[in-house]
C-alpha cells in the first residue's frame, strides 16, 4: 500500500532536524530539513525506492460493470401485538440438587 514510505520519511526528517540543530537555529534547521535542497542519505534511498516501486507497479485494466439498479422502499413497522409467553417455573432445578454420590461410572 505504500504506507511505509511516509513512515520512513518521517524518521529521515527527524534525524535531519536533530543533526542540523547543533549548528543552526531552530528555524534554520527546520528550513534546511524541509526545503528539499539538502536531502540526507535516507531521503535519497527513500526517493529511489519510491521510483523503483512506481516502475514495478502493473496497471490492471478495470472492467466496468454495468448493472441494473432497482430501488425498493423499505417500510419498518412494529408488530400489532406481542405474543404472550407461557408462565412457567423459571427456577433452575438442575442446580438445586447435589450431584449423585458416588459419581456414575463411565463404561
């Protein structure tokens, strides 16, 4: 996808800025970093990599898909009545009784 190039370029700019700060003011160091006239070795390698990647990209023809589109209106309405649930005993009887002692043997 090419997202590694901006990441690497950010690292290169940070290194260039850090290298220029001892000899220049902050404004001058920022200007030298981003003016494009003083690229570092990493910037040159990034540019070379971008160009090589562009040359190696293959352009695949895109086929146009023609299809018919119909729009159907969607109507949502609540039900007129809700069914009643049967009232049953909802107590968990399975956990109220202790397990059989001794445990059953698996055969």
